[in-house]
């Protein structure tokens, strides 16, 4: 079987999507020596292929364009045809015309449920292209039961066409680390204080303004000596005024010296930041899955998440749950952990146990089963 994987997100600092692509490809290379894989990268992914130079069944090709529509609807299907691929696995959108069978991973449909969080042009593009892809793809992979239900409800997609394959955490990387090593590894960030951590994209659906308001309440009324560290980059597709509005709130609350922006964090530094934080908080309004809470839990960091279905599905009893629309509720949960050593220890232990249930090997194995199942169906129809 010849399998094509669209990995254009690698090298583009796309957070969860990039993590998913890297780990899926790596684990498939460990599991499968029989099928032939053609991995399509963007120019920013150049160098990734060096990790696989000794594997004869993994080939890499750079698609030299930064125009996503040109890459997705012309370059990708043309290369798929030339390579005579049996299957093509893409992110969110499939080509309109493709000779091979298609599988698309759709992480969530935030653009449908919360269109106000996106720019007008991106909202229109996603509302047009993702439903077409969902209906035309031969199979859909999504990352939670919540996202599966949304795809069925919004796009009238048959349930049997959708496979739920959760994301995962690399337990060799995300784990408890000796404090001395952690301290040395994060020196370059010059935080110099105990801190509460948020890591993820800076965009409206991450609800950082309410987090800042909650932090302001804690500083004012509970006199906590922690800083709030916000790690992550701004998304191009998010509303351009959101970051400016966030900074305005920080200034008005008198928190300028207590909120630290670290920008995009390199992969290798992330486990150290989780380990160094007293709390990891993820107050999102909407998620398809939510990798950072799972990674933080694996590191033994007490975690707070929103009470949205997809996050509750992941964390189980391994995290505190808050109403993301209520800054007072967020503040209360943070103070509860900071003031109760036993609760902090309990969440750390439960989080580690819960995170251990998610492995990238299992994600890759289930994905390979989708490939094999679709290929068998196609093979039986053509024989």
C-alpha cells in the first residue's frame, strides 16, 4: 500500500497539529515496515526528513509553496497522482479532485460553534471547505467523542465514517524532572519567581482575558506572590486586535510586571516549564482535544481546565474544573491549589496516572488500522 501524508504543518509552529504530525509519522515508522509512505512537507519542514534517512519505506518531498490553497488543491493532488498513491491523509481539508482514497483529520469545528473567535475571511473559508471535505473524504479521523458528535450534528456525516483516535503524550519526554535540572534549564527565561503557567496559542478561544482578570483578583485580594507566565505565539488566523486587548487589560489591572510573555517555546523546553510551574491552567472556551493539559499532567503539575466536554473527557478526575466564563471561579480554583498542599499532591498523582493512558504508539496503531481497513475495502471493489 502506498500512503501519502500531508505534513505541511511541520516547521510552522502550529502547536498541536505539528505535534500530532511528528509523533504520528515517528510511530508509524516504528510500527510499519511493509507499506510505502510518501510524506509531503512545506519548505519550513526541511530537515525533518533527516531522521528517517535509513528507512527505505519512508520518502519525503518538499512542496515549495506558502499558498495553502495552491498547495492543497493543485500541488498535493498532482503529486499524489504522480506517486500513484493508494491513500492520502490530510489535515482538515482534502483536495477537490484526488485519484486516491482520502482520509482527513478534523480536530474540531470551532469555526462553526464560535465563529466570533475568527477573522471574517478565515471563518468563511473554513465554513466552506471543511464541510465539503468532511462529506467527500472516504474516512474522517477526529480526536475526541465530543468532536465526533459535532461532525455528525453539524455536517450530517455518518457515524461509521468517523474514527475517534485521541492524541497522546510522549511519556519519555513529559515526566517529572529533578528540580535542579529544571531550574538550570529555564534560567534563560528569567522568570525569577514562582509562577502559574498557560501554554498554547494566544487567540480569543483560549480565554486569556478572563484568566488575567482572575489573576488580578488573586493579586489584589489574596496577595499571592506568583507571576502568570503565558507561553505561546499569536495565531495568524485569530482576530488581530485580540493581543492588543489582552495587553490593555493587563495594564489596566496593574499587572504589567507580573505577567510574563515568553513567546513560542521550543519543544525541548516545554517539559521543564511544566515542571517548574506550581499550576498549569487551560481556560479555553472550546477545544477539540487539548494537548497541553495532558502534557502538564504527565509532568506531575496540578492542572486546571475549563468545564467543556472535550477537556473533561481527557482529564477525568486528574484536574480541577472551572467555568471559563467566570473569573471568580478561575481565581478560586487557583487559590484552592496554592493554599492546599494535599490537594496539590493529589492532583499531581492523579494527573500522572491519567496521562499514562494516552500513548502515541496507540494513536499510530489505530490510524494504521484505518488505512488498512480503507485499503481492503478499495481493493475488494477493484478486484
